[in-house]
C-alpha cells in the first residue's frame, strides 16, 4: 500500500509518501509545499491544491493520512489551516484516495509507543523506522512521514481493517 501522509498548513504543507508491506516501510518521497508570505490567501490555497494534485498524480498513492485539526488558543490560524486542509481533502477526494484522519496523540502513540512523546522523539523514530540518514526538514515533512507511518500501522492491524469496514 502506498500512503501519502500530510501535515496540513497554509504556509507549509508537509508531505511524505511511503510504501507499506507487511510491517515494512520504504520511503518513496517527501518534501513540503510552500506558499510565499505576502501572497493572497486565495492564491495560497490554489497553489496548495495544484501542488497536491501534481504530487498525487506523480506518486499514485492508495490512501492519504492527514492530521486531524485541534483548536488551540489561536483560532484565526486554526481557521486558515482548516481552509487549507479543505483543499487538500478535495484534491485527495477528486483523485479517489481513501482519506484517514489521525490526532497528534494517535500519531505519537503509533510511532513512539507513547501518546505524549516529545516532537524530537517522534522525529528520531521516523528516521529510524524509515531508515533515513537524517531527520527530514522542515519539521512539517517529518510530521507528514510520521502520519503516513501511523496509517501504515493502523491499516495493517485487524482493528484498523474492521474500523474502516464499519465506517
């Protein structure tokens, strides 16, 4: 199964693509979609959408895993990220991908075994699980790979399969 992991944002959208086969991961590609500061918000959304379509068409993932949003103290930023997340979901939907959402707690639990792991621990585990020479930069890219790994772990277990069938 080829998984596209996404860490949503509107300035930087991290993406990571991994192949997962019976408990083994291999890295296909990773990077970030960036939008320049000072660009209109609508234009940023257009760039994100078009770049995601290009990535999906190039790598042909079977599924997309994306971080579920949670609201913190800055609701203005959260609303903007939610809008960017919407165009990301639209791109995946239009390309026929199954869409799976995970909370930060679920990602940390899946990648490190501890739901309250520090960001650095998650990044080190991503590096280890994917046998990378270095932690991917920017951080959004490492986060996207962690989300993809989380989906691989979830999709590979019986509970994950039953959950998706019921949904």
